[in-house]
């Protein structure tokens, strides 16, 4: 018989509808208030609503095998799941009895008193609820099943520095093939990770390279400077991180690119400029891989279907893709692109399309350059849904700022964007860049750093 009883908060099920199966032989207690809260979310047309509906189906399948009031075996080798009503009278007088969280706490307290030989543990993503648990003497913990890193500082940045002999830097600049050996300093390098080679004789003498594998030479990072490597749809990088980003964005052998950075670092602008360069500025039509640009942005935090807005798909998406529209306007107004057809011309021809993530499930997107903005507000299921839509000859770019998460069920280490960065970093098909320098304006940079 299990010695642990887990009481899961509503936000756990709305983040992972299979959470019941993640606690081994421990029993799971479901307060009736949780069922009520889940029911209120089932009509949402986003990941939260999907998790709510799927969780209800899971319970219905379990109910068919027994009785949730008496308890049902979750699965072979797992514990028992049971539902019970709240006992608000057990709470201290200071507690607001109308709050759903307190109804959940009352269930945990009652269970603890009725089963003193067992350990009752409340599991919640709500920090405030965990604090109240501690104040009541209840054991509590966060739900970490979807947490791929413990701290934001542990998130893969896509860049590292490596101290090398001065001759290595010289040889690299001379065009020689430089291979790295796996040792304590390099063993954790990932495919398409950028490496700054630093001379041991002079730390100011450096070379920027891209690592692919230990059996392949380091790649040179193009500068994309006007008059030398050329610009990207009239755009030139303003710092080394933007330079790294453009190298991944322009490389057709890297079909998945993730860019993380705070507001004003140029994530969206770089992605759109690269897409336009690939699709519109590519002169050789026979070698052109991407025929269209598909742009979208997460609308999940609002919790409403875009169908509530009037008009066509583009009109419904207009409020969400306004930042993308701003970047398109900026790039098309660039003097370097003055001979191109107007932006509206490419939209009418279907070369530039606006899509809604809500309706992307079931589609197969081929020969396209896809840009998904504000990915920090997407959960794991939503990120997976988008990535599994990628067809042949398609490149997808995910951008986001984990410091601006609006989805109350996610944080910096549990959102789908962070999950994708960490889980995909081992593949040569993917590349990641973390942008740190704000280039929008001095005011924007100041606000991002200090507020």
C-alpha cells in the first residue's frame, strides 16, 4: 500500500493532462473543486482547453473501470486515484472559504488528519499556494515533470568560448580546416553551436566559428557586411549574436532555428528578413527551396478563439501579427528593396501568408519558410503540434522571450519554447541563438534591463 498521497492542483492537469500517471505507486487525490475548475476551462480553444478535455476523458476511462469515490487503480504498477469533497470547516478562520485554492487545501488537510501514517503532498505550479501549504504544515512541491532545466541560467545559449593556441586562430583565419577534439572543455558541445576561439596569447584575438561535429571542421561565420558578403534583404547584423542568427537562418541545411532574447534584440526582424531573402530575393528560381512565407504568433494567453473577431483570417489575426507587419513594412521601405513590388502584392499572390495556430493541426506545410513568434506562451503540446506540421523543403523559426510569459500556467523553465530548445539541441537539424543586446533603441534597451 502506498505511503504517499498526492493532491494535485488544477494548474497541473491544465498543463499536463497525463499528470496522474507521473507519480509512480503514490495515490492521487482529486478534490471535487479541481473537477469543477477543469470543467470551466474545457471550451477554451487553446492548449489549456485541450488539456482540460483530455483530462476529463482520462477520468472517464478510469471511471469505467471502477468508482472514483472509492478509488480506482490508475494503471498496472501505479497507485489509486480517488475523488473527495472539500471540508472548509477544517481551515483556519483567516482563510477565505470562497477561494478554489483553499478548497483544495482543505481536502489535503482532511486527508492528512484521516491518514496520519501517510505523507500527503500538495503539488502545484502556484507559488502562493505552496507558501500557504507550508504555513499550514502541509508538504508541498512544484510539478517538475515538464521542467527540462532547474534555472533560467541553465538554458542552452548556443554560444561558448574556447581558449586555444594562438596558431589555431591564425590557421582558422587563413582558411585551414580546424577540427576540435572531445575533452573536458568541448565534450558538451552541441551541433550548430557557435564557438568563439580565444587566443591564449592575446584574449582580444578571437575568431567566431560554428561547431557541427568532432569529425567535421569548424565552419566560418559569414559577416553579411555590405560590399563583402552582402546583406540579408537590405539588413546587416549589428552585433555578433545577430550575425550568428543570420548564419543559421540563411543555412538551408538547418531546418529548425530557435531564437531567444529580450524585447528589442531583433529576433522577429532577423527572421522575417531571412525569409524574404530566401523567397523573394532568390534570383535562381530552380534552386529556390521555399515558395512562401507563413507567419503566425501565439494568441494562447487570451484564452479566446480568434473566431470571435470579425472578418477574414488575416483580419482576425491582424491584432496579433501587428509586430510582424511593422517589421515587414520596415524591410520593404528599405532603400535596398525599392525596386521590389509592394508588400500587398506578395500577400495577394500568397507568397506571404498569415496563419492561425488554432487551426494548424492536421496540415502539412511544404516548401515554406515558417515563422512562429511569441513561442514562450506555448506549452509543450502546442510546440509539438506546430513542429509536426513541417513538411518537405520547409524551414521553421521559433522566436520568444521567456521574460515575457503571459500564460499563467507556464514559467521560464516549463514553457514549450524552453522545452524545444533543450530537447532539440542534440540534433544537427537544429540551431539556437540567444540574443542579449537590444538594438531597437536606447530607451527599449534601458527598459528591458532595468524594469
